[in-house]
């Protein structure tokens, strides 16, 4: 199984996947790692691991449609079986979703369909839930929608801050992502 991973930030989920592939726990190849802006630690991590990287800088395009087309072309060039959005903070165009329908995997730090969007952890705390968690799902044209593959609950502890809760969710998210990718690779 070949995957392309898309990142916007530090790539902590990506590192879990890199480590699992290197340890022989995931029977897959990370064909490339791409980002929507230069200078992300996720790209630096990938290069340090010897992975091919690319950047389709959102700011380099005058029109959103041009960036969308360039991202699709860049990812498709690697002929991935799956595309993993791992902290990729851009909504992709419907054409991207169509090109990778049922093969575009996303992670989210909440138990979807609750608390979609960029602030799932903050929103869960503000709502006062006692349990939140993480979700791995097939992305569709909506924001954090699409068929759920798997979820892991994480308890909200008394005194949790957004940072402490998010760190516990990240641990669960990395474990869940590696499990889901392994299941997809072995299917």
C-alpha cells in the first residue's frame, strides 16, 4: 500500500506512521509527504527520515482553483492507494475528494460528528463533556464529515486545559491512526 501524507504543522501523527513503517508494523510505503506551506516541521521530519517531500504553497497561487489543481496534480503523481490528511489545515476541493473518493483519510481530535472544525478540543471543553476523543474517517466534501472508520474515547479530567486534554488525545490519535492504516493495508 502506498500513501501520500499531507501536513500543515509539526507532523506528530506523521512521525507515528514513519516509526511504525520503519519498525515493520505497517506494511506500507510512504510515497511522499506534502505541505501547504514551506517551513513546516512535518516536512523537516519527513526529509530527515529520507522521505520524498513537496510543498504546494497556498500563497503562491492567485486563485484558489489553481492551488486546488496543483495539489491534486502533485498528490496524484505519486499514485497513492490512500491519501492521509495528518493535521492538514486546508479544505480540499471537490475535485480532490472525487479523485480520492473513499481513499482520503483524515484524523480529528474529537468524537465526530461532535465538535467538527479547527477547535474540536476547545469546543469539547467549552461544552462541558466528560468524554471526548479522536476519530479517523474517510473525508468527504464537508468539514470533518464522511464515513467514520474508527474512534477512541478520551476522558476529560477535572482541571484539564485545552493543552493537557489535547496532548492525551494526540496519544490516542497516533495509536488509532497506526491501527487503522494497518487494517487498511492488510485488507
